[in-house]
C-alpha cells in the first residue's frame, strides 16, 4: 500500500472529502488546505472565550505510523493533520481547532518553499483574525530550523508553537498525542503571547534560538544547551520560568523570492585542507558558515581558504561543531583583520539560515550582520 492509498483510506475512514490535487504535491496541498481547512472541535458553549487554534501539518514522525522498532524505518507523514488532532483525547476541550495540510514530508526534506508557505499562511491567518494561535506539526530532525526561520519573519504576538514526536503513532508509548495536546495548550495560553515562536517537546517549552536536537532516538531528545527550557507544560498547566522579553524583537522581511541565497556549512576536522571551502566559493556561495572546532577554529589552510572567501565578498561566519558555549570575536582567530562574523551561541544550521535571511534582506555590511547575530533573541 503506498502513502497516497494510506492517506486516502485514512480520509475515507474519517469521512473526509479531499480533492485529487491535494494528494499530488506540496503547492496543491497548501492551496487546497488554505481553502479546505476542516473544523475539528467546537465542543464548548462559551465560544467567544475559547481560543481558536490553527494546526498546520507538515509531516514527520508525529504523523508516521509504521513499526516503531523496525530497522528499515517508516514513512513519516502517513496521517493527515486533522486525523492527528482527532486522535488526541480531550484536545477539543482546549480550543476550537482547525487543521490544514501544508506538506507531508520528513523534515529532512523541509525546503525554503514550505517555509514560505508556512509563513504566508500564518500571516494570513493572523491578519484576517482567523486564529489566536498556530501549532505546526513537524519532523524533529529540522524542527529547530523551521522554528528559527519563522521566528525571524513573523511579527505577531500571537503564539506559534512547533511540535513533533520521536516515536510514530503505532509505537508503544508513542509521544505524539501527548506532545500535540501540550502544544495546543501552550498555543492557547495567554502566557505564551509576545514570546515569538516556541517549540514544545516532552513537557518542555523551548525558545527557537537555543533549542537543538541532542539525541537521535530518545524521547528526551531536545534541549537548549546555552539557555535551558524557557517553560514547562503538563496537562494541567503552562509555566514559563523566564519573564516575557522586555525588548521588541527584530523581525526580518520575508523575501519576495522563496529561494533563499546559497549559504554553505563547512564542517571542520583534524587534517583539514581548504578544498571544501574553495569549492563553495567556485560554486557561487554567498555565505559560508564554519562549523568550527572548539570556539570556532579551523586549520591554517582552512582559515586561509576562508580569507579567500571573504576577499571575494562572501560572508564568512564562524560557528562551532560543539554543542554548547559561545564563539566570541577575535578569540584565537583575528576576525577584525580577516573580515569574519561570529555566530555567538547560534549553531551552524541556525547561523546558516540567519545569514541567508540577512543577505536576502540586503544586509551585507559585516558590522550590521554581527550586530544582528547579537540582537536576535
Ligand atoms: N527524519 C524524520 C523527520 O524529521 C523523522 C524524525 C522525526 O520526525 O522525529 O521528519
């Protein structure tokens, strides 16, 4: 049975009607989803006071169904967003929930295109006052990047919460339903307003700058090594342990093209020469992020290649392959002389997308780029 058949069967079982085009590709899904959002829960009589939460499904293990212990894996994204929501007992008491399918991919296939679709749909939903909060179901591999992207391009104070699961739906002790319940709880809570985009996993609430996946398979896979969780959630309560941010968030414009500029990550290692970097230069990269050793260092040859990149007008950002700590300016490497930027506590994958967004917004002055790395929270 292929995915489409499984999806179609699931929809038939659920009594839903779906157009053929909705099963034939991401853009059709998104377009159809925007029109065909299915209202799932409206069980309360005090409708005015009940938060409206829009669930945007993108795929991932949270919507996967195969044998959890299978060595050959499973197809993420077998279950549609509305069916995910229907499968969570009691969730209808938290909010009036509608669900739309934006994509159905494992998050290793997350793309600029899907990011832009998410950003546009969320802006539209908030601008038209269709929702009080948004929950995005997402694969866990790259959820930190999608969260950080959206955080940087969405201005609204309304909560946007990303959630995934480490075990698919059929697993013993599947974590998806509990995580989704808690994500809706957080998105529906007034306490979550004005905090930007959040990620909820395993009873914890994390900020998008700091969260990262720290384990390949464990349910407790997510942590924010430099900051810690900013809050906790259980079926009865949402608690933040940090006060709401005092300063206004700097938000970047959503570029007109849904293809962000090419920025490569180069991973440093012992015995490193400069060839990967030279290749990135000749391949037309607009930026290079070094996943450096220690506090963002690399061999003399690699640094010389990064000098060549900087001289060619390529933005060079030093980050680190180490899980925690900061990459500070002019420590071991003379950034001022070489014309490099440091990522501070931003890991390479987030430094990459942040650099892409800055370049796409016309921010290419090194001082301004460095300032932007400091200022975003
Ligand atoms: N690689 C898949 C993804 O990120 C499965 C991992 C997961 O969702 O937990 O979507």
